[in-house]
């Protein structure tokens, strides 16, 4: 007898991403696992799709915690691009514990960021906004 498990995804198309900046003006990026359906092996900002009736902040907090083990406090909306919502958050030196969705994490200095790469342009903008 085979048992079938149906997984119901109640993700919406709305995405919340966090630009998490440490006290050395570096941005946290996560490297997506190679088995991921989309963007495998790419550097990504923490965050993801909201569930059913989640607010942007609740969804952002849940996604960041799931992917990094970090708690975000006082996220500030910095940009909206269609269904993508980007928030700025400070990193307070909690240990980063990545999920199975990622293989590594790294804090990128502004000089390491490439504005032509996905999400790195918004990270540069967040760093510049922080230093104004």
C-alpha cells in the first residue's frame, strides 16, 4: 500500500525580502541550494513568499527566521518593485543558522556588490540610504 502525501502550498505571489546590514556596513546574503527549483546557486537576500493572510511584516519576520534563525526588529520598507517588497533591518550579531534552502551565508561589503546582479543593487541602495 502506497501512501501519498499532498502538500498544499498557500503561498501568495507577494514577496518580502530583508536587507540586513551589520555594524560594519555589510549586507547579509544567502547562497541558494543547488536543488532549489529557482535560482539555484545564486546569492539571495533573506525572505520569501507570504502565506495566505500574512501581513508584510509578519511574513518577513517568519521568512527571515526560517532561513537564518534571526529575529528582525523594526524593519523599514525601502522599496517596492511589483510583488517584491524590500525592507532594511539592522543585524545585532545573533548567530546565523541557515536552513536547508541555502548552503552558506556571507556578509558582503559594498565594494563586493555588483549592481548588475539580482538584489545586489537594492543592497547598495540600502547602504547608501543608511549612510545619508
